[in-house]
C-alpha cells in the first residue's frame, strides 16, 4: 500500500454539497474518501491511531456512515462491531436514549446484549455536528457500564460546538471545519 494519506489529503477529497438535504446545510460528503482505496485505508489508520490492536473489545459505529468506518476499524483492531441505530431499526431488545433537535427529538438504540459492563469500547462516526447523536450514544454506553476509550470522528464542524456536549469523554477528530 502507498504512503498513508494525511488528514489534509482526506479533507481535500471530502466534497461539500450546499443545501443538502435542506437549504442552509453544507453537507460533507465522505463518499469520495470511501471510493479511493488509499484514502479509505488511511482514514481508518488515523481513526484507530490511539488504540492498540486487542486493547478494546468493541468498536461502536453510529448510524449510518459510522457503520462503514466502524466496521473497517473493528477488523483492523481485532475487535467486534456493534451498531447504534435510530429507534425502530434494531430487531431485538434495545436500550434507548433520546436527544433534542432544533425541532422535535431523535432516539438512538443499542441491543441490550451487545456491550457488557466493563467492556472497553471506542465509538466512531463520520461527522460531529451539534453532538446530539454522539452524546446520546455515549450516554447509552455509560448506562450499560462500558468504558469509552475514545470517541472519534472523521470530520468535526467546530462552529456547532458539539464537543461541549461530550465533556468528560475523550474526543478526537481528524478534520476540523
Ligand atoms: P449531530 O447529532 O448534530 O452531531 O449530527 C451528527 C450526525 O448527522 C452524523 O451521523 C452525521 O453523519 C450527520 N450530519 C450532521 N450534519 C452533517 C453535515 N453537515 N454533513 C454530513 N453529515 C452530517
């Protein structure tokens, strides 16, 4: 494999799509990173850089692009993969946590037997915006008694201050806007 791409090379590949899915949103499209084998592999290298293989039992990926990065990271670390999904999508018994949106609220869910008390986990998503999704996910894992080693994002929209909702958790992002 060629040399690992730097976070700025990853940033250069991420496509900004204005007004998607609604007016005023600058959507960060990470699919060009996934489509390029060197960039995809490099993004995983950076996401797991702080974690030694075998040192976490589980990578938790957040619906939906967190599944792509999370699953690849899990294979790299020799860890299992567990999805946190929007309410109503997981088939078995779930623990749930709701969080407020500008209008209304959202609920995330995890299977009750997917993570055990004391498990060491990392949490991965593609992007940190307002932090609501990641905060609810971290709360779920804390309620279960898991140890969150790190919460990592490919992209952070710092102007939305999502980090403030994740105080007390180790948070890292590769690319900051
Ligand atoms: P939030 O809960 O506000 O931090 O939103 C994070 C979730 O929404 C992540 O799973 C992202 O994939 C998605 N998301 C929010 N804003 C954007 C954006 N501007 N571009 C791409 N994805 C976004």
